[in-house]
C-alpha cells in the first residue's frame, strides 16, 4: 500500500525537515540532535523540539560550530534537492563577516621585496656585487 503524505498545515513544516530540505544539515537525525542541543532560535526564542513547526516569515538563528546564520523562511520544502532549489526556501540575512586583522596563509607566504632572507637570485646578485666591489679595495 502507498504511503500517504500528511497535508501541510498552511505552509508549516517540522523544523528538522525544513533544516534538512534547506541543506543546512546533512541528515534529519543530525538536525534533531542539533536542535535538541539548543543551537536554534526561532523569532528570538530558543527551540529544543525538532517537531516544532516553522511557518513562512519565521526568523531562524542557527549557531553552527564555526559560524552563525540568520535565515528567514520563504517556503516549506518538498524534498532535499540541489542547492539551487534549496536556497529558494530561505532568505539569508547573515551579516558579512568582520574583516580580520590576521593574514591568510597566502598573504603570509608573500613577502615584501628586500625583507627577510634573500632569494637565490638575490643572493647571487649580492655575491657578484661583493666580489666585484671587493677587488678594488685591495
């Protein structure tokens, strides 16, 4: 016998399903444990029940391990589709990250000319200069 789908209650959907369909988490069980640990706020209120229903216009605040996201629910999901389909479910209102004062690994690898140890090319030029200028002083 075919499995019947429960009718959507005026655009409402379980929080764990919505997070899964919006591709915020990799599985519903991860979404449930994430919600129960208190990392989700809906309209400013902490939610610990994965069965909590989200509706259109709800503001979700997600505190991930390395970042935080602020999302506004635009639609309820039908399935976990590709990213292009999932990003239509929400409006991302996360503020841009503050510029940091530490250097990236690429910036650390680059150096100003003349600072630090000389390169092989610079060392050879320096050796030539010293040997050429040293002969005139003897």
